[in-house]
C-alpha cells in the first residue's frame, strides 16, 4: 500500500510481492526444518524421495494453472467478443462469487494437514467421521453467503458500484448459484489433496478447464457477457 504511492511500476510491485513470497517460504522452511526430519537425514533431495514430491507438486501446479486460466481467459474472451467495457461488468459480477469461493475454501484449507496425518496413520474411521463433520461445517459456513447473494444481489451491487450495474445483478446470481452444489465438494477436495490421490483430480480439472474454455468462447459469441459466465458455471 505504501509502495504504491511511490510507484505504479509493474516490475517493482511484482518484484516486491515476489520477494515477500520467497521470504515467507524461507521462514516456513526454517520453522519446519527440524520437525519434518530433514536435519535427521531421513530423506534425500533426489531419487525416490524426490519423485513423489515432484509428482504431487506438479499435479497441484497443473490444477492451479487450469483454475487460474479459466478466470483469466474469461476477461480476454469477454473483451474479444463483447468489448473492453464488458470486462468491468464481468469483474463486478465475479466478485460475489469469488467471495463465496474463498469462504468455501476456509474449512477445506484448515483440514488438509490433519487429513494427511490421519491417512498416514491409517485411521480410516476418524477420516470418515472428519469427512462427514467437515462437509457439514463447510455447508453451514458457505450456504448462508450463497443465499445472501442470491437474495440481495441487486441492493449489494447498487450499494457497491451504483445504479449503472444493477441490471447485471442476475449475472452475479447465475455465477453464485452453482455453489449450492459446489459447497458439498470443498472438504472432499481437501481429502483428495491430503491423501495424495490427485491424479484423477488433475485429469478432471484439465478436462473441466478445456470444456469451460470451449463453452465460454461459443456462448460468449452467441449471448454476450452472460455466455462466459455460463461457460464457467456449466462444467
């Protein structure tokens, strides 16, 4: 925030945030060094100990890349088929969905390390109970916000960006409505990550990303800005 007053240079700001992320990673490594057994030489940085790490990390990278591409390319598709002004409309109606998405991820993110430990210890019954309880808590946390956006989309957008964008409230409602189903999958997705069973998840994510891209292009060409939203929601 303070740096942005001095400069708007993209390389400077990107370099600053990149340095902060590297510092955060170094701090985490320093704290975890002894706890993960590296100092005790229980593993190596190559060979059989490195392969599963690279496979798992590579899978997460592909999932993250596909996820980012879906929303980043939406802006490009809207600009190409509708016009640069429509990007603002898309950004406005995306925000409520992004907020719900972030809230839904809270429960799942908190459980990954616990899931991983229980899976390593073979405690299947505790994992089963955690899946049920975690999914219930995830629904309790997420669904009220989904309902809030569905019911109050117009006054929310009016208070936020004014009368000009109120007519696009239906777009925000369409964007958020799939979380009525998606809220059920957040914690189960954390189980996929925590138990290292991400291969099928990677395949499904790539298929979903390609499908979303194709639908977004076709439906935006046919229906305008709402088409790219349907292209994201349907898959």
